């Protein structure tokens, strides 16, 4: 059994192909698109945003691994929100380094107190949803989330 969880190129390609597919149809071509990625999926979302600069309006990363997209972060010019749990210290460090590399002027790192990598603690995932929803509401009106 092959695990594609950390095949960032494959995941990035899938995201870009989905967006290109949506852009072919008039009913979807004008809809704004936002990416939400968790863990390695956040790296794919960031890489896809770098490729699809004019199609993607914003990216939210939850417990993400932006270090897996470090070579593309400078060309990510859409608003990016990085959300990390305070108990996930290694991932905090990775996200702090990534934040400095992201090319966008609109970027933030939110650290949720008392949350671990999967945000399993009571109320923590709800806080992620609230932050992500606010981000998309500000930067992606009427979003199509991929």
C-alpha cells in the first residue's frame, strides 16, 4: 500500500488540476477559491497557491508543514493564515520560519493556547474553524474551498 500523504508534488498537482477544471466551466470560473490545508496538505496548498496566483484568493494552514514548501513560499502572494497549537513546538518553529519567507504582505501566524498538533482538546478545533472562517470571509467572499 502506497501512502501519498507526504507526496507534496502529487497533492499540489491534484489541487492545481481541480482549479483548472473549475475554471473551464462558466458557472464556476468566476467563483473565488480558497485553500485550507492541514499538516502536509498545507504545503500542497501553499505550493498550488504559488502556481495559481491569479486563481487562489487565500490559504489557511492548520497544524501545517509549510517547511515542505519552503522553496515556493517567496512567490506566494495571497493572504496566508498559519494556525498552530501551542503544544506543537516543532511545528511552531517551522511555521515561524515559513511566515518570514511567504511573499504576501497579508500573512499571520495564530498560535492556539493549549492545543496539540491535531487540535483534539475541547474547543480547539472550533477555534480553528472560527479563525479560518474569519480569514476566508475577509479575503475570499463566497468561497469555493478545495
